[in-house]
C-alpha cells in the first residue's frame, strides 16, 4: 500500500467519526395541521422530519396536542391535548392512541382550550406541566393525583414548554416568543422552583432577538443537553427551528430548520435523564471537549483496522 493511500485512510477515519456524532432523534407533533395532529420523528441535526402517523384514538382525532414527553419507560410516549383535555399514551411507531388508556385532565383544563400545555416527566416519576391560561405549574404524582404547584399564577410568565433533568429535579421552562400581532412576549429560558412554582429567568435566547416564534417544545437528551423546537407557522408560514440552549446563560444556537411540516410545539427525546445526579451541577459556561459518538469511534476503528490489514498484507506478500 503506497504512502498516499495510507495518509488518505488516516484522514478519512476522523471524518467517519465526526459525521456519526449527530444530534439525537426526537419526536414532535404538528399541532397546527388542518388535517389533525400527526406524530413525526425528527433528526435534530438536519431537520429531516419523518411522518409516523396520525394521532387517532380509533374514535376521533386529537387536534391540539401541545405537550409531549417520554415517561421512565423509553417505549412510552405521552401527549397532552388542549382541545379534549386529555393525557394519553402514543405508539411512537405509528402515532396510534389506545382510547382506553387516556386520562382525563381536571375539569378546569377541559373547557375552552388556550392552555398551550408544556409537559415533562421527571426522575421522581412526577409529571410536570404548565398552562399559559393560568400561568401556573402543575404536578401529577405517580399515584395519579393532580395539584397546582405553589399559588395560581406563580409562574408570572407565559411558559408553554418545560423539561426536567436530574435528581433532585431541575425544571426549565421556555417562554413564548413572537405572536402573530408582532408583540414580543418572553423568549427566554427560565428555571422553575418545583416547590413554589415560581419561574426565574436564566437569560434570553438571543440578545439581539433573532429567534422569533410563537410557542415551542423543550427536552433534554441523554447527555444533559437542552434542545428546543419552535413554532413559526404564524410568522409567514416559516418552518420550525431547532435550537440547542445553554442552561447557564439561556443563549440558543440554531442547529437546523425542519424540512417539511409547520407548527411543531412539542419535543420528546427520551426518558428523564441524569437521574443519578452525576451531571446535576455541570457548568455549561465552560467549553465542552469534543468527543466522538460510539458509532463514530467504531467507524474509526474499522477504517484503521482496514488500513492496518492492507499494510500487513503488502508487507508479508
């Protein structure tokens, strides 16, 4: 094997690893669709969104699914619908809903809509969700009881997306952004006290106001990185943006834009993360050391093994 080929293989190996180190896959619902809500699988790195299926109970469609989150079971995806006031499990393969497993939300959430729910499961097995109508945080415990956290209106800000990680629970919320009438609401990251329900601002997504959206979805990945997807369908029918958010400063980085659908207002990546508390106090203000994904490392190893075998074969022939 000549020197040129050896050098080429050594250069290609890291490229395999880098390309394999992609952002996670996530689920979202196009809740502004006139044909009823559908579940999509989205590559957060590229914005490629793949239809999984219509949210259909076998009796009726779900037409305003605002919240989406995985429970501790990685196969159990849950949605929260504002139109019907229901909490329901979703088959992540085809979007179907088992009508018999739906849970009715308290009566206050089953009249009039406008809640714009954000929801997340936490390591303590609680379900936390917010309502823009009341600006309040709510909890459903593992026994199925619903309660308001703190006093009514304690959030004091319109938060339509929440995400939890760690134990004890650290709960983050994303404020609504730019509405159709051009009025700026609160496009900031907040941390929410799970005892008082009070939201404290971490920081704006952008100091220059570059991220304009209506509502959003929020979720942590298994590495503890915070991701958001924003609904911009009412801003001249623009596609949703996928953002990575620094939990120390609130600053967002644009990663990609969805290719096909409009109106994504929810985001689910996986079960509650960092439940052992291992990265509870990580400082995202520090630069991260680049690392390859497992797939990337394996790709590098295979390429290097190929280079070695070709070299040995030439040497001993």
